[in-house]
C-alpha cells in the first residue's frame, strides 16, 4: 500500500476556472502486473476519503489486492485532493466555482498516464463513485473493460436533486453562513444536514426493525447523533457543499467530449457493466438504475435484495450484502 499526491499545473475546470496547482491525492493497493492490465480504479463517494472506503480491499475481499492493483483517487472537494478547505483557489458555486466528474476523470486519466497505465480491468464505484465510473465509460470507453456501478446513476435525477438541495439549504441557512462561506461552525446546519441524510440513507424497513440497535446505539436519537452527526462534523462544511455541487451537476452527456445526448452517451458505453442498485435505495432508486441499465449494451442489472437502503452498496457492517456484492463483482471480473 502506498500513497501519493499528483500535481496538475494550470488545470482548467469545466466551470471555466483554472487551478494553478490542482492536487490529486491517491492510494494504491497490491502490485501492478508486468503487462499493467490488472488495474482497478475505485473513486471515492460523497464525504468519503480513501481510508473510509478501503475496508473492502483485502485478500478474498470484494477487491482482492493479491490479484489486482487497486487505485483509489480522492475526488476533488473531499478534503484531501484540491478542496475549499485546503486551497485558496477553490470556492463554491456562489463564487462561480465548482468541480464536476468531468474534472475528476480528466485528472484521474493524467494520473494513470503518469503511472504508465493504459487499460482498466474495472472501474468500481459506489454512489458518487458509481457516477465517476459511468463517466469513465462514456469519456474513455476504449480504456475500460468493466464497470461495477453500485447505488448510483449516470445523471442526477430531479428527485435526487431535491434531496441535495435540502442538504445544501440545511448548511447555508445556518447563522454562520455569510453568503459565500462560513465564519464559524454551523452547529444547527450540521444537525439538520445529518438528519436529512439519515432519513434517506436507509429504508423505512431498516428503521422499523431498529437495525441500528445491534451496533450499540441506545435510541434513535443516539444513532442520529453518534452515527451520523458526529461523522459529518469531521468534515469541513465548505467541502460538503463543494461535493454537493459536483453531485448536482452529474450528467454523462455534459462532458465536453462531443457527446451531448444522454441516451446516446449511455449507449456508447462498451464496457461490461454491472448495474447494482439496492432494492430499497431512496437516492438512486432501482427503477432509475434499471432504466439506465436498459440503455447500456453490455449491462447486467442485479439489485441487492436488502433493507439497508443506499448503505447496502457500502456494507461494512453488513456481511450478507457484502457477500452478495462480492459474488457479483468476482463474476464480473472473471468474465
């Protein structure tokens, strides 16, 4: 396992801004094969850094580093790669500044070129990671052999947009919001933000059955405070907004790659694609994911039969869903 930071000089963003020095922080796992064809790219999800999602990289895990060379690039805005919290050159949409997945994939491609990697055996992503996987399939289809898209869509739906706007409003209606940033800790904002997030992240059945009690929480409020609010308080609120702004703009047909038709963009994906929503996901519904799978020529649609909602796609506390995902991903990798 090794870490790195790749600097991109005068990196032009899709929003029109230019970063004099964009930084892409990444982590690698396993050994690169001599033919450099055992590479799996695993982009980060909303609010996550590589150390939050690498639990599934282990011998005989979902992604096995004894067989594959796995790269986790931290997406822009997550606090490790270039973000409002660590670069004065980064801002928010109120200042005409935002990152897109087009930016993330362009930076990731340059990193791979630096490492001498031309081909990806798999792009594996959950949630916003799945969004980036779809962008890879559209933008660089000749380089991608397989895609595993868990609980994510290639374009943000209107229903999903309402959820994101509610999160953004929860933070920006806090008294510490100045119109372009925060001049203190948005305590009310964090509290509201985390409860909105928790209400969408798991299904109604998850809460009805009280599955959170098995992890030591004493009540629903305890779960919301320690299981959700405490987690998001570890993140800079400017970064949380920056990643929302990226999510809001997710659309594979808006990538400056000559492809402006959404259906044609999806139909252009040549990779063997595993479309794997959760059967109870409220963010990226199985119906929305099934509609996208129908557009991709080599897609397999395999929903996770789970009551964990969106969290089924990152089942670090849920061995049943982990086993289901592992079996499907290993089957894809053997194809």
